[in-house]
């Protein structure tokens, strides 16, 4: 008999791994299958079969602060959203029908959380550059801040030894600063639209070691 023939996709056709359930782009190790698509029509990121980060404590959505503190689990869920193209009164009857159906499903995968954990401050802010306890920085160097929250970040302030030296109003949260030789405490303060506040402090050495002048341990 004839041996197996390797199929070569025609020009302009690409092979993409898609999620077996949603048919969208494969992700997170979920079961997938290869499918052929015309180049440019490949499926987008999967917003139906999702892997959500949820708080270990109450199963609601993990805030950026929970995620940075590793206080979360990854859980699989199904999210169904549809527009109603024929509605004339503003009601989305397609979505209402979907909700009525999912509300009757006993599997927790059909009931993704929609609210964030309320036990912690959702705002997270940290220094990414320089790192804590770094030595021999030059007098002028670049600072980089990572700040995330469940609402928009409205304020990033930089302090050196208790005195404010810089405001950063928009992404990326980066700036060049200049400090005299010596050991310095650098602090970043952040605030979001909902009024949450968070700060992070590090110690650095400029043209010296970060712990210069510290009392020796007997």
C-alpha cells in the first residue's frame, strides 16, 4: 500500500494550536489541537477558556498585591460573553440566556469570580532598579518602578532620605536621579484612583557600599 504522505500547507496557510474547547489560541497547557488558517486570520487570545489567578483565602480574583505576595492559585474557568445585535431596547437577551444557563451549572468552572479579594490593599509598588542593598552606584543613575492596581495609578513619588525628589506622572515609571556619595534610603510612594496607598523603601550605596558606617557585629 501507499505510505503516509506529509501534507504541506499551501502558501498563505498557517498551522496554529487552538484550545480544544474554545477554538481560540492554545494557552496554559490546556488540551489543544492543530488547525489551519489563512495567514492573518489566526485566532486571538482566549477570553472564554481562561486560567484565572484567585486568592487562596476566598477564591475571588487576586489583586496585584496578592499576586506579588504569591497569595494566589491558578484555576480554570469558562467565561461566556455575547453581544445582542438585534436588541432595540438596550437589553442583552443573548447574555441573559447565557447567564440563566450557566447559573444552572453545578461545576464551579462555569462560575468565574468577578470581584477582587477584599482582605488586602490591591495596590502593589516596588523598586525594580536599583535593587535593595546595592553598592557603588554612580552619582546619576536610572530608577525603575513597578506599580499595579485594580484601578488607575494616579501618583508615583520618589523620596531620597525623606525628601521628595521626583514625581512620575505616567508610564513608564522611570527617571534619572542624582545623589551625593554615601548611603541613601530611597522610597517610592504610590496612590491609585480609589485612594489606596502603598510604599516601598530600599537602601543603596552611591560610590560606597550600601552598609557603610554600620556598626560591626561583635
